[in-house]
C-alpha cells in the first residue's frame, strides 16, 4: 500500500455514482520507488504491538507519509481495543512504532484520526 500516492473517490451511497475525485496526493507524491527488503519479518512486527490489541492477525507492508513530506516504510497492523479499531504502524527497518490511527465510522464515511 502506498499511502502517499492515495487517490480518493467519493461514491454516492444511493446509486453508486462517482460524485468526487481527488488525485492531488498521487500527482504530487508519486515517483518510482526502490523498495527494499524489510529488516523485520511480519511476525516480528506483530510481536512489537502490545498484547492489549486484540484480533491482530496480519502485518502488511506499506509506505506512510510524514509531516515533513517524507515517507516511512512500515508494517500496518489492524486490531481492536475496547471495541474500537486501530491501525498501528511499525517501521519495517527499525522496529520502532511510528504511528497509531483510530478508525471512526460516521454517516459521512470513515475517518482515521
């Protein structure tokens, strides 16, 4: 998954028609990447996430953007805590926890905060 290159499409829930499109991130961030072999295995990344996170079964590789227009090569791990869904990002090269996002579902769509 290449989150810095994200393309957003808005789809009407009633008839499925496309009502919005945003490719700004793709146009400003996309380039040919040289993807390295991660130093951590998926299991090692899972092991670095706390035991309180439940239903964590898979770790998938991704690039995530940073505040300083850079990107990090991470494992994305989805799980639940107290009934809420979270995404934990573990750096695939250093093993450091880089980011935690909470999934919020609303009538308008899904937010990650």
